[in-house]
């Protein structure tokens, strides 16, 4: 955001900031899940292949089926969450579904671990499968750690299923197996949550950089606008007319330049205040802009040269048409008092018209229009005068 001095400082962290940072954190989890999905599939396949070499591979059939269902269900839930974050919708419904699927996923990992804890020393391959299962649990916890509710749901499903299974089938092994596995999961979780904090900080920095870039782009756009436009009226300024080649876009061999001076403008400032003077300038500019917009095709534009002096570039070769346009504009400016709340006769304009031929300089055309405007002033103001040479 910009300060009153125009310098860009770090934006304030408002509710929108926090929401955007949270969505970026979720997006980081989705990116990790998308990349890790194939590895999860390969892990299940590796466990299934290893189980084939055990004395009782049938013990792994239902746990593997449950693990595959949980893996597919979680992946579908992640994709649903991904679609909602891409479309800008609320993430809450998708996160609730993901919580349920991760709870089921935790159960599936524990169910897959239980057969490996039965007499592991008699078949060392069971230890390999158990190690792979614990590693898979650790990777899931690390991946989902920024989503704390969902991660706790996963851990709850895993530990609840593990202790129930051990209570029913392990007997005396409940204490060492259960609490040993719990200690491993807690240790991995502590590391995962510490890493998740860094990911949240990264998401916060991403949002900050994005907002700073937006503020910088806005400041640059504003600077570019002010380089060519008058800040009060929004019309082109004198610099744009002389330095940026505005007239180069004319489509006709001969165009016309109108030089407009608001009559007795100093009296408006002195009698009614500078705020009223600014209002008169703004409304006069709107009148010129609207007149040009409705005139038709061509490279038409208006510019404020300074003070109460304006020019209108009319991409119109016919001198009579330019004169009609100028008379209509003069009449509109003479009625401007009704718009800004001044007495009748308080606003009027003297307009001079000069031709602008392709290739001639803007200074030459302005000189001709200025001479015509001087004639309008000399002849009593509130009128249009034209030179044709």
C-alpha cells in the first residue's frame, strides 16, 4: 500500500490477507499431494508384492483393499478441494470431506500395519512392511501438516484403529507395540508441524509479495497516467500534446484544432471559491469528453493546456462541421452554470478554430487557433471565431 508521501510499504494483514494466505497454504498441500500420489500408489504395490512372499499373504488382502479405497477416496477429495480453490469458492465443504477421508486413511494405514506386528521376528519381511507402513504414515502427516484439523483426524484414525486392533489381537504386545508406534508418530508429527509453520510463513510472504507487486503496478500505472493526463480533469495534459505526438493519429489530411478559454474564470474563483472553480473545470471537461464521444469516428481528443485553457482536436476535414461542433460546445459551456449551481451568465467560453494539416506542427496550429480565439475575446467573448488558412 502507498503512504501519503507516495512510498510503498508492506500492506496490512487484514481478513482478506489471512484468507488469501490460508488458501495459498492449502494450495501448497495440494501441489505436494499431486506429486506424491504416484509414490503412494507405488508404496501400496510394493507392500502387496512383499506380502506375497509371506507365509500368510491372505492376512494383507483386506488391509490392502481398504488402503486402496482410502487412497482413491483421499485423492478424489483433494481434487475436489483443488477445483474449489481454483474457482475461488469456499474451501470449508471440501475440507470437511477431506477430514473424513483422512480419518479413513489413517484407519487404513493402521489396519495395514497390524498384520506386520504379528510375530515379526519369525518373518523379517514383516518388519520391512511395517517400516514401510510407518514411513508412509510419516509422509502423509508431513504432507498434510499445514491442515491441522485434517492431520489430527488422520492421526486419530490411525492410533484408534491401531490400539483397538492391538487390544483385540496382540494381547501382551499391546504396550510395547502401541506406545512405541505412538511415540514414532508423535515424533514425526512434531517435525511435520514445525515444517508446516515454515510453509505458512512462505504462503504469507507470497501474499505479501503479490500485494506489493499489485501496489507497485498501480503506482506505475498512476505515474504513467499522470505523465500524460491532467490530475483534476482526467484530460490529456500539455506535455502529452507536445511530447507524445497525440496528433499523429489523425486519419484525415486536414483536421481542426479548437482552442477554448473559459471567460472570466478568475471571477468564479474570487467570488465563489477555488472549489467552485475546480468544479467548473471538471464539468467543462466532461462536456468536452461527452461531445467528442458522441461525434463519431476519428482521432478526437481534448486536453487541458493549463488554468482555464483547453484544446480540442477534431479529426474532421470539413470546416463548417468543425464550426457547428464548436458552436454546440460553446452553447453547452454557456449553460454550465446550471450544472454547478451558479447564476446565469457566470459561465461562458471563447473558442478559436484553426486547421491542422497532416505533417504540420502542433505549435503552428495552436498559433492559428489562438489568433482566432483572441478575435473571439476581442469581439465580446462567448463566441466562436475561425481561421481558414
